[in-house]
């Protein structure tokens, strides 16, 4: 059973009209779902899952994988063009992607995003194919204790997202954590802050939160300035795109950023439960922290975009690693893929490679091919996407809101999810007015539940002793780094403020 | 601007057409019953009157029916529901659509059906979690908040699993070891759920005390066991199947009366001399209170028909579960005794701590 | 402007109040059935952290308030265009009504009406001629119908039916 020959077989097996059609249709539909805020990659997979039951197993997985890849990457389109992430994974893409579009460089931003999505995915697929089994063992070493430490570490990065005003950033983070508390508590199921509203028992869903924070806030800030924007000169979009939109020199300058972000994405994909949005944000923050010009992040530079898009696509390959080698699902989509395995009579687990190598290699081939098709489609569609910016915003934004509402409803078939958008919309708008950043809020909202659950589970392992956490080496490392990181950032801010005060008297806004 | 908008609209319509084409390949019947103005709720014939058996005059279903599954797509419950939904669509001529409503231990989906219009177009498909939610206080009602429908599937293949390198390979060995080392054997459960009560009933039956750790869903339990963070876990055979096959896990046995039809090689706890019985997952349907009797009867007889004609059994067996038909009355009896058991176990837990 | 001068201070006070509220509500929670830290632990920690941070925020809020005075006149001249809060409020109101009528009235009618009205609210005064309004109406109807068909028929996703379906 030579891997190369298995790969060749799978590749040849893919060269038939049905499979190619599924690849193309899957990626296309995935991109549509990914690019429309409110609809996500996991929704696309969930919707087409029953359709695949009747198919042959190879065809089924080809379609599902294509949807997944198209969906995750499609999010960058709306993130860059209208500052609303199409899927949760593309949150960090908004930070630098949209400012680039505002400067008239939308085509370049799209080009960068698409190419690096492709490369990030490719990186993780290569790792998946060649290094998978040994990496999967890493997943097993992580118990609740280690997860808690990782979450704590990720949260400590909020200190970096806080920007200039540490207090406001931390308050934003606290707010996110507080919102994540609403609902039934982990483990003992005690209802917290639900005020008797039964729909709140499961807490706030991530999709309405993102829609509220990004979409509603965007619409409201547009509403504030309609007359002003109407009179302002329309920023000319630079549509003379040469090739991918950026130069070879720029590409090479990103190599370390790329490698680092791809590694972050793959690793987070391997650790079940953390997710693409966290990966994107962590990669972005890391890029900012290790950059020579961190103050430029957020104004529309390539680095931030590269970091975010590379890592969120790398999560795909990473999530497939524990799924295919050990039968452990890494996120919602891979959990559905598990179900697909079962329906086709395949038993996911350590023996999948042995029992059904053809299906496994079909998945590998599908990943690579779908990735390529995604690249071609998005680059080819770039001109059309940028034209979308010509639709007057007063028409485009409301349509997007309707789609978001549909998406919020459809994500769990509850009107309540659509209704909860308002809370986050108003909150985010007010936060914007007092200049409290929303990025820390989102990161802590996503991680809050994980943090508490794993802390309490971890304490069950150590029978109530927190100090025993430090006997777990991996956990100890992450916790210590987290604490040091926050402390260092705080001290740096205090030092900067002290030297800044010596130069100027009044506090700038 | 107008030209571009037109182009965009044409694109949208084309995409809509394309998606309509490929999305419909799965559902065989798309009757034109969705014309505006003819909502199912206003159909005549669905008045709650009693009919004599054999003369069911209801015209239900006249539109798409939602089968609410309070679990995520691709999971065990979901797959079962989809298998049945397909058969029902064929038999009754209207599309039966599986709708996933997850969250809050299933109570999101449960309460949605509970509060739905009792016109037969919203049906719940779920299992024991319906009872356990009430017992643990998450929900205010149990099966008594619904009209109970027919029972479809039993999954008695839930038992304890250990790694192959564990110092105990049978229940008696486990009990012996655990009694000698109280509170040391780490049992991974989902606190407050099915597996939690299962372990509690085992502890009550044997006097053993485990070190309970919450590890989450059935899939997460497998990961924890594989990684060595827990020593033993309660789980469904179908979830652990891959690892049993690869030799990483051993199934200790099922707490059932008889061996499983699907996994006949696994012994029961009873055979091993352990007086421990615990009902497995019992899947069935539930209607909102007030759903007309005729609709319930039609549904019930359709399901029974599937069993009588042997049309559904194989699909259920393929999913690793046992097809067992029970009439609504029989199912209600079973639910009653299960809930009594859970209530007692939960009361012991609350008193013991 | 109000926000620029008092914003920081108000935010600080809000967070302080929130932290108190949080702590009180957390205290009322029952202890865990398994012992160890209960579900009140995390909320209480968050309450304390928020409380401490809000003190810093209030302090900086006072600084901002005091330092804003001499710059007020300049700022008022700079702002040729005042933020159009009426539009913002109208948008919030429209969207709120939309999500609450979605269930009873149904997707098609709700969305079409919402889209139409929202576009008008967001249009600048010179883009509100009769011709424009008719275009907006057509766009609203067509988009909602397309969305409806794509989701309901194409993807088999149930959308709230309400009156029309």
C-alpha cells in the first residue's frame, strides 16, 4: 500500500465528469455561502449533508470537502468589501482587508487574500498527507487542563488587540466574557442571567453576535454619515490588476508571516474545539506583535490580511488530521463529516486508513483540487466582486442585513437568534461611539465558554487543586507565557505613557 | 447603475435556478401545495374529533412537515431521523424535513415543539434526554408535556469501555479493583446527562465509588479515554466502534436483559453476574399537546406499516441501532418507568452530596 | 459633542454598575451538585475584574471631561456634518420591528417591507425622487422573492411562513 500509488489512484478516480462537476459546484456554492454574511461554511455542509447520503462515498466526500474549503475562504470577500465577515473565520480579515479597500486597493486585497488562502490551505493539506499520524497524537495529550491553558493564552493576546487604550480593551474583553456567561453553566447546567427567557438557556449564538457587531454596526455608522458620504468623492478602485494584484517582492516579504500563520492555523485546527476565527485572530495578533511596524496594522497593510487568511484556511487541513487519523472531530464541520462516514458504512477511527484508504486519499485529492478550483474561481471573479462595491451602499447594506437575518435564523432554526442581533448591534454601535474596540469582545466571547468549561473540568481531574495544573508541562508553559505576556504589555504601556507625558500635556483623544 | 443592478439580478436568478436544480435531487415529491393562502393550519379535516379505528379521514399531511431533532446534523439521532423522514416522505406524499435545533441539552428543540402549533406539521424525534432534562431541572416538562407517538429505535449498546491496557477486563474485575481503590478510577461522564445517571446507577448497584470527571459529549469521551486522561467511560458502542476495532478499547458489556442484536459478541452485565440493569437510549416521536387524534393515528399506523413490511429495519440496523416498534401506549409505559428511575437516581445524588 | 466629552466617564460608570449587578446576581446562584467551584465563580471573578477596570476608566473619563473644554469651539466648527442620529434611530427601530414581525407575518412580507423602508431611510435626500422610490420597491420585492425561492425550494430550508408563506 504505497502512499504514492494510492494518491495516484485517487487522483485518477477523480478524473470523471461527476467528480469534477461536484468539485466545481461544491466550491462555488461554498464560496457563495462563505461570502454572504449570515451564511457560513458549516451551514453549507449541514444543508448538503443529506443530499450526499444517496451518493457514492467518494462523491459524497468530494462535495462536502469542496463546500468546506469554498466556504471558509469565501468569507474574505465580504470582509474586505463591506467590512462584514462572511464567516466567523474571516473576522480578522476585516481589520486590514477593509481599510485596504477603502484606500482603493480592493483588488489587491482580494488578490492577496485569495492567494494566501490557497497557500495556507495547501500547507495544511501537505502536513495532513505526510505528517498526520504523529501530529494527531498531539491531540491526545491535550486534556481539559491543557485546553484551559491554551484558552488563557489566547485570551491574554487580547492585551495586544487592545491597541493604545489598555483599559478600554480589557473592558471590552470583560464584556465579551460576561456575555458568554449567559445561559446554562457548563457541567451543572445552572441557568445564569437568563431572566426566565427559555431561549437564552443555550446562551447567545456566535453568528448573531458577529452579525450584530459587524453588520449592524456597519449599517449604523453608515446611517450616521449618509449625507457626508454622499458629498464625498467616490474613492476610485484601482482595477488595473496585474496578475494577482501584488508584486513578487511583496510576496517574498511575507514569507515568515505566511509560515508562522499557516503553522498557527494548522495547530489550532488539530486541537478540537477552538476554531477558525480564533486562529485568524491569533495569527493576526502574532503578526502584529512580531512586526517591525505594528502601528501600521489596522490601516490597511498586507501583513494583517496575509496572517488572517493563511491561518483560517490552514485550519481546514488541521481539523482533518484528528478526524482521519483518530476519528476525532475538530469542529462542527468535521463532526458532520463523521456522520457522513457512518452513513456510508465506514467506521472512523485509527483503522480508517487501513479499512478504506481509497476514501481517505480521495479526500486528500479533493482537498488539493478544491483548493485550486477555489483559487481560480475567486481570482477570476475578482473583477465582479469589486464591481459589487459600485452598488450604492444604501441598497447593498439592507440586502446584506436581510441575508444576515435569514442566516441567523437558519443557523439553528430559531427566530430568537435573529432577534438577538439587535442587542449586539446596539452595543457595538455604542462601543464605537466611546471608542471601545470590539475585537477583544469577540475573541473573549468565543473563548469564554471554553475557558470556564475547561477550568472546571480540569479542576475535577485535580480534585479541586489549581496548583496541580502546573504539574502538566504543556499547561504550565501556556499559563506562564500568558501571564508574562499580559504583564509585559501592561508595563510597556505604562512606560510609553510616562515618556509620552513628558512630551505633551493634554491627553489626546 | 441600473444596468449593473439588472445584471446582478439576473445572476441571482440563475444561481437560484441552479441551486434549485441540485438541491432538489434528494426530495422526490414537491407538490404544489405551497401556494399562498393555503397554509396547513386552515385545512378542513383536522378538527380534534374522535374517529373509529380504520376510518381515518384526515387529509394530513397537506404541506411539508418538520421533524425537529434537538441534536446536530450528522449525529446518531439526526441520521436516524433522516432515514425515517425519507420513508415517510415516500409513504405520505409530502416532504418530511429534518430540522436541527441544538443547544441547552436538547431543550431548545424540545421547547420549540412544545410551543408549536398542534397541527401535525411539527413533530419531535428524540430520546431519554427529554426525561433527563426534566429530572435535572433544565426543562419544566417531560414526555407528559407532549402527546407521545410511536417508539422507533432502541440502542441498548451503551455500556462501559476501557482501554485495552486497563487492569480490569470484565465487570467483576472492575468492581473488585474499584472497591479496593475507592475514588481512584476516573470515570469520564457528561454531568447531569444520560451517562451520568448510568454511572450513578452502577455505583448504587455495586457500592463502588468513581472519581467523576466531566468530559463532555460521547465523542469527547473517546478522546479523553484514548489520551489516557480518564480510565473508563460510559458510551454508545457506535461511537466507540472504531477504537474497539483497532484494539484500543474494550467493551465491558451492556446492562441489558439480553445480548444486542447488532453486536452479539458483547456480553451483558447480567451474564457476568452483575445485577445491574439500565435502559438504553429509546428513540421515539412526540407531538405537541392538542394535536388531533386522527393525525397521530395516521402517523402511528404509517410507522407501524414500515415495520410490518420490513421496510425500515435494515436502515436502522446499518446505523448500529435496533429497530423496535412500540405503540404510543407501550412507549408511554416505558417512559414512565424510565423517568421514575431517573428521578430516584437524581434524588440520591442530591441527597448524597 | 456629548460622546466625546462625557463618553469615557459614562462608559466607566456603566461598567461599574454592571460589575455590581453581576456580582449580586452571581451570589444568588445555587452551589454545584458536585462540589468544588460552582457556577458563581466565573461571574464573580469577572465582576471584580470589571469593577477594578471601571475605576481606571472613570478616572480617565474625568480627565477627558476636563480636557475637552477649550477644544469645544474648534470641534463645533470642524463638524460641518453632524452625525445623523435620526437615521440611526430609524434604522434601529426598523430592524427591531423587522425581526419581531418575521415570525407572525412571515418572511416574504416582512423582508420586502423592511428592505424597502430601510433603503429609503439610508438614502440621501437627493436620491429620493419618485423614480428612485419605484426602483427601490422593485429591488425589494425581487430580492426577497429570489431569496425566498433559493432558500425554501432550492435548499429546503424552512423560513418563517406567517401569513403568506
